[in-house]
């Protein structure tokens, strides 16, 4: 069954699954890259600070061998001298170790990026199952890692043997030269050996980094059932978002309808469009659209305006132009200023006439630019029209 599941997982991992695996602490890591970084960094430190290191070692050795009969007769002298040398050596080793630790961390971050999680530290009783451990040990991945480690150890052993064989006579000859010259020569020989080791580790790192990335993505491959399940989860989230958007639209619609009774005028064509306008002189530079709608919503705006005794003006062309080009809660376009000014003036004159302060006004025909009417579509030219125009 496990083999069948592995065969079914032939789809690449999705971005969501990769992100989920990172949250669980699974990232592609290469062991060879930190080895190479530490070896290269250690060699660079020796090359840069080798002379100072040799001088410091010489001074420490000279100071440790400097004593007289009085010092030897002092109780605890040797213990204190040994503690002092041990402390100096410990501080020196901690400094180098700290630098190498930073190099190892940086190389791991370069391979898999930063990933902060405590989930890998959680106890998993399945890891205590010896059968599961044997399966991982003798699986393809475990055997490949063991084979790679053996191959690397063999290569490093061969390099070390070749270096010792070619330079054995030189190492023996060191014993016949003064100590400073012997230390300098030993450092040179050590740098040469480290260069060959670093070259071998670099070769393994160049191969291992993309290999670990490939194996990581291969382990995260998905079956068709997993892909369908993830897609359904995403669609579920999309449905929730769609419901939220619909709820927001409903709330906006309610706020818009609540503003209709405060409008000064509703412009309609008979059944399809309705636009409610409001203008406050001294506060607004131009009339503002407080509500608009089409079809059933237009009827709702008309009914609310009628109940609130807001004038409803039938002007189909102007209603269509306002619905198409005016934004809700925004001032009307400048091209419609003249048309809206005429209908507002008509409404104000009509209110004055109904109050007995003037004559009944004549229903205006507001001038709407033809290009603002969505129903005013240009008629396409037919073949031969240009010839008729030329003849004319």
C-alpha cells in the first residue's frame, strides 16, 4: 500500500504544502555545505592570522617553561600555571569556535533559509518505534546518505594518505630545524592539506545542495486526491470571502437606501435606472450622488423617495448618464453640471409654486452630451458609405 501511495504522488508540491512543511520544521538542508564553509573559514583564519598565532604560541610556550627553584618550591605553582595556560587555550578555542559556528549557521541559512519553529522539538512516539527506524535506515534515502558519507570519508582518507606519503620525509626533517622554523613549515604543510580537503568538500557541496532540494520536493509530492482536497480547502476559503464581500455589499446597500429620504431629487427613466442627488449650497461644490440602482433597486429607491416626499423626475437620458458615469458618494461629472442644474432649478421652482410663491415651471429637457448616454452607440459604417460620402 505504501508503494502504491508513493507511485500515486506524482504531482509537484504546491506552495501551500511547502509552506506548511516549513512551519513543521522541514526544510532542505545540506550537511556538506556547512562542512565546506567551516573548513574554508578555518583555512582563511589560519592564512590571515597564522603569523600572529605562531608568535602567540611561542610566547605562551616560553612563558610556560620559564620558572626557577623558588617558583617550584611554591605550593600550587604548577597547578596555577597549568590553569592559566588552560584558560588561555580555552579562550582562544572559543573565539575560533564562535567564528566557525557563525559560518555553519550562515551556510545552513543559505541552503534552506531562516525557519523559526519549535515543532521539531515536540516528542513523537512514532520515532521510538524500532521498526520505523529500521525502515528509515535501510530505505533508499538512508542508504544514499550512508553511501555518500562513506564515499566522502574514503575520499578524505585518500587525500590524507597522499599528503602524508608525499611529505613524510619533510615532516621527519622538521625535527632537525629550530622550533620557530619547524612551526612555520608545519603551518605551510597544513595549509596545503587543508586546500585539498576544502576542494573535495566543495565538490560534494556543489552536488549535495541541489540534490537535497530535489529530495525535499520529491518527499512533498502530492497525489491527485491531496491536490483535490487542497483545492477544495482553498475554494472553501474563497466561498467565505465571497460571503463576506456579499455581506459588505448588503451593508453598503442599506446605508445607501437610508440616504434616499435625505436627497433633494431622484432622477429616473421609467423603470430601469434611478439616481438620488443631494446638494447643499455652501458645503458642496457640485451635487453629489447619494444612491443609485437599476431595475428592482431603482424601484426601491423610487418607493423610498415617494414615501419621504422627495421629488422624482422622469428624465431617461440624464438618468442613464448619471448611472453610467457618476460614482456613489461622489460629485457628479463636470460634463453633467448644466443638465443637473436645470433639473434642480425645476425642482426648487416646483416647490415654490406648490407653496404659492410662484408660477408652475415648465418641465425642462436637460442637455446631456450624446457621448455620455450609454444607449447612444455609434452606428457602424457599411461598405460603400465612404463612396457615397465622396459622391456627395
